[in-house]
């Protein structure tokens, strides 16, 4: 339980740091971002998660930039996860992904 809490707090701290330190950019990430088996090539900015009717979202980040999963479709709301390049995860109630440049 403590390890899960520490991991969650670490992700939250990293997300908050990136959210403050990284300005918005129009430059696209290089690579592919897969969301529920739908692939986005060289994504940038805010990517809305396609509605699958399932509350769980599978994300594979094969880009050169971290992505931040959020609870609202317009890249606002609660942070759900930070997915670094080369990582994949399953997120509950994610509605959009912000590509951090």
C-alpha cells in the first residue's frame, strides 16, 4: 500500500513539474502513439481519446516525447498518468492525451 502511494505521489510530482516547466509547443513528437489500438503518427498538442465504451484506456508511447493523460476531452481536468517514451500503460477514465514537447 505504501509503495503504491509513493509511486502515485512520484507520478503526480513529475506531472506537476512538467506541467509548470514545459510551455505549449506546436512541434510534433516523432513516432507513434497508440491509444486503444488506434495509431497517431507524429502526434502533437491535445489528442482526444476515442470513445470505446470501456473506462480503461491502453496507451503505448513509441514517440520521443512524454504524454500526459487527462480526465477531460480538452486536455484539462485531473491528471491520470504520465507515459514516457517507450512506455505503455492502462489508465482508468482518461479522455485526452497531451503531448509534451
